[in-house]
C-alpha cells in the first residue's frame, strides 16, 4: 500500500503538484489523485517514474511505496 502522506509531503517539498505528475505519467489528474490516495493501484512503472520525479532513492523506495 502506498504511503500517501509521505508521497504528498515529498511532493510539497519539491513543489510538485498532481498536474505535474499527471503530465509525467501521461494520466488524467483525477486518476493521479486516486492513485496517490490509494483508491486505484499504482503500477511499478508508475511508482518508479514518480520516485525519479520526487528524487526518492532506491533505499527509500519501500518506505514510500510499500507502507503497512
């Protein structure tokens, strides 16, 4: 399960909004919102691209994308 709070916090730190994520992932903004909020699943490719966008290291990846 995605750690929505950590993702949103990192987006805020980096001044990245959902519209930026939507454009990068080639998705509609409502879809990105649903994925970040855990309403829809995020693919591994989407997670990797988002991690790159948010400068999340491989070491940190699990804490952002595999929360309990």
